[in-house]
């Protein structure tokens, strides 16, 4: 008989089965990844693939690359330019006035 144990949120998982434990942790990891972060990373990868297929070297890229800062996906920015993004309409349950720049 497998020993059962609770995690921090009170969910019970089987600690006697490696495969079930692994699947449980993979599922929890998938739930914790922000879908916007995934979209941002996909956009970055697509841009890099396009540049490589055009014969460009990744080392030749100047400026800032696409990046995720845990809230926003920042676009690739050429040297000596400033990237700006609009304010949130809502963040963590707090509404913001996004009508102003």
C-alpha cells in the first residue's frame, strides 16, 4: 500500500509512485506558467528563427531582444531607442486608468 502525503495546499499525492509524482509536479508546473510569458517566448523564438533563415547571425543582432519581465513582453528594440508599453487596465485586482499615456 502506497503512503500518501499532502502538499502545502492540502492536495494529496501518492509518494510511492515515481511516475504519478512526476506527472503531478509537471501538472503543477504547467499551471504556474503564465500564458503571456509563453506567447512572449514563442514570439522571441519565431523572430530568431526568421533571422537565422535569412542568414543573419544571432550575435550580429544589435539593441535589446524580446524579453519577458514577469509582467510584460518587451519588444525587440533597436539601439538608442526607448520602448514604451501601455499601462494595465487591471493588475492583481486593482483597476488602473489606462486612458492616459
